[in-house]
């Protein structure tokens, strides 16, 4: 999938979720998607390639980064909890910047192409991970059941 398609699909999905707002706190080139003021997705250009950061379960991040070339360490984010996704493949250091010591050693290697179903699952997972950290009274959805999430979904990764 080309990078613009990746971002378009992710955007179209995210804006359908309850209480999602898009803000530009870092300037017009950084679209930040939030639920109740908490970021779950951010769009930006990384070395000229449209890219996005998504929150991820730390137990899934290494598997995804090893399996998909388009998935690398979260650019300018906590590498344990965030990934960067760019369509169309990336060089293995695309997520790297000064101080990103694990980006090059843990970047995707297998070259399995990113598809729309996986992208959907990643955006949903990011949203639900953020919602799950909210007080129950503040949650717009039940993160355990929203979007038909479940272990069978993760088994596909």
C-alpha cells in the first residue's frame, strides 16, 4: 500500500470512533488524533514519506516490527509503547533519529506487505489501548469489546 493510502484509510477509520478529535499542536504538518484529550495516532512526514505513530501493546511490538517492513520503532516516541507505520515499505532505519538506538536493530525485516486489514486492527488497537487507561466513567466505549476486538484478532499478526 502506498503511504497516502495508508494515511487515508487510517484517517477514515479513526474519525468514525466516538469522541475522536484532530488537533495540530505541533504545527499544520502534524495531525494528532485524540480521544478525550489523549493521543492515539499522529500523522507526519518522515524524511519525505507520509507516516504515522500508533500506540501498541509492548508484547506485540517486536513481532509486528519483525514481520512488517513498514512498521518500525515509534519515531520520537517511547519505543516500548509506540510504532511508526509507513506504507510502501521503508528503509530499515526510517524510524531512526539521533538517540533512537533500537530503531535500526529492531526495524522490520521480513518485508511482508502491510494490508488494509492489519492497518484497521492497528488503528483500533491504538484507540482501545488509550481508552482502556481512562477511568471507566470517562470511557466512550468498552475497550474489551469495541470493534469486535479479541485474541483471535491478535493471533492473525
